[in-house]
């Protein structure tokens, strides 16, 4: 009976929402344009403070009490509504910072000045914003930095609060919001900040509104994210670049030294060959069934990547995400292109990232890599080698280790997960996509570990949004979807 009541309530909420939608979509878009206009480069402190100032006003206007949480880095933004007595609490996580921009690579003059576009065949046509006065087409898109990652969801949330008030609909639980200001640079201050503000942030559940929907564009829930850590490996040749005519065949080339080492990390099928790298990971039949239920199209993925054959760490895409990765994200040595020089380079560097799963430990995996490098005959140091070290060792490598952002994975059978699935599927004809663990990283583990609460991702934006890249965009259809999703979540009693 309780479930029937829940479904009826969500249905009624959706009907009310539909009646109010046209009046709310335009204000949401206008407020998003205003928010985008404030630069939010994660590397620029002044940007972050201006965004927090804007957010403080906008949340206070909606009746929230706001707090600026000081950290060892940029401050965090926190807001909460007046408490509902004897009710549970949901904490919503989003982030206000954005990736840096290179304006010359964007198809608009200023990435922080939102542009409205429509697709004409395979080309994008810029529209005047006055077009919205007479109609709003759901296939139009808003282009601008952080339109989708992650300012769009924040503005959707704020305008949903407005819509609930307009409909005299109360929220049947307590609401807290935490907005990260360093998500785009690994959120290093977050663990300590969460620990120091444990009582303020205390909640029963955590909902993360970040990332895109599944590529099918269907409603999506993700129950985990891979973590990440990094290392930089540098090998050495002559102490300074040498003329390749004079010293080719004599001065060791660091590019060849590094390439042989990197080749030893994986076999021809892309599986890591380092002893113990995949230890602790088992996938039973029930888990396989969950992974196979995700509607990935193998051929489409390969066409999008423009590759004939994928690596075979897993038998299919979702299975591959259940294992830690070992990725060369960048290589550098000497010069290339028109600036190429006929030299034996002095150094060669590989920048590596490792995506982590709950069964793997970032520090342990880095130690396994280090041990493997030693078996290849390298002398390892954590800084540039001295002249004495250079003359004593044939193969020298500098091993620089980055911080660890831990992964998380929530049990998909928890009552909170069931409640959220019911909310997401009621009056929605599209099949809900349930992803066991996403490939990307959201720095949520401090909340889970410190607050001891389950976390589930509720993505809202279009999968082809170009986040982190030039021409980032948000489809207006997804603004509608986000408003409706927030409305149903915020108006449905918890089980």
C-alpha cells in the first residue's frame, strides 16, 4: 500500500509539474546564463570567490541558510533549508568550479558568455536569445563553460525549489547542499574539511548530481565511481640534448629507454602484466547480469573511438570498468612537428593515471609499479638524479607520485536505492539505466567514509556535452529533465 501511495504521489507531482513547466523553463535558462557569465576557473581563486558570492545570494533568496566552509584550499559552499522535525536528511553534492578555457579553440568569442545554438544538418547555427520569447525548442543547446559541468544542475536545483513553492508542495525530508570548489583539481582539501565539519554535513543519504546520462540518453543511476591516482616517470639520457649526428649510436636515448619500460606494463591485449595488479577482484554471475543490462552498443562505441578492436581487460565495456586501469595520459621528449630537432634528448617523461576500483588501493598499485620498474633494472629516485648517480647507474628513473582520490560503490539493493529507482521510473517510459560503477571520478569518498552514508549519482546532462573540452554545452531537453527529476526527488517521501 505504501508503494502504491508513493507512485500516486509522484504521478500527481508530475502532473502539477507539467502544468508549470513552460513558465519555469525560461527563468531557469536566464539564470543559467547569468551564472555562466561568472568565470569559474578552478585554478583562479578570485573566480571561485565571485561564484560563491553569487551562490550565497541565490540560495538565500530561496530560504536557505548558507555557510562558507573554510578549508586548506578554496572554501566550500554549504546551504540547508529549515529543518523538518524527526525527518531524514539528504545531502546533495555538486561543484561550482570549472576547467580552464582556451577561448581560441571555442566556436564563440567568450566561453563565459553563453550562446544559444541549433543544429542545422551537421553544422551549428547561433540563435539570438530573443528567439526564446516566442518558443523554446528542447533540441536547442546552451554553449558555455560549465553549462553542463556543473552549473546547469545547480541552477536546475534552485529553480525546482521555486517550483515547489509555487505549487505549495512541501519537501518531506531535510535538505542540505554542499558545493565543491576544487572538484576539477582533485578536491585535495575535501577529506579534512568533511572531517572538521562532520556535524554540519551530517545526513542519512548522499545524492551526487554530476556527470552525463548514459549514452542512450535514458534516465541513469550510477552506484559508484572509480578513483584516481597519478605518477610521472622520467628517464635520462645525456645531461643536455646532444647533436644526433655526433652522439647518435653513443649517447643513450631516454625515449627508447622509457618506451621499452612502458611496453613491459601491458600485454598485446591491454591487460596489465604487473604481478598482483588485479588481485581481489571477482565478478559473480549476478554482477555480470547487472553489467550486461546496461544498453551499451559495442559497435557504436568502436565507431565513436574509430578503433577496430578494444582491449580485453573485460569481455565487454562495463566489465572493463570493474578493474583498475593503467593509462599513459601523456608522453614528452625533445621536440616534434615543425620544431623537431636532430638531437638525442636529455629526458623522456610519461604522465600516467590509474583509475581505481573499491577492491584496489592506489598506494598499493603504485608500489607494485615501482617494484616492477626495479625488476627492469632501474635505479629509482624521487627527484632529478645527481651527477654522482648518473655516473653510477645505467638506467635511472624519477618516480613522482600524485595524491589518491578513492573510489566508491554503493550496494544496489539498499532501501534508499530502491526508493530512488521508484522515483526515477514512475511516469517515465524510458528504461532506467543502472550503472554499477562509472569510469570517471567524483571525489565523494570523504563523505561516505566520514559520514558513513550511501551515495548514488543522479546524472542530469546530455551525454554529448563536451565537458572539460571546448564548446561545452547543455541541451534544453536536459534542463527540462533535470527540473522534473529534482521535483520528483524533492517531493517524494522517503521510505
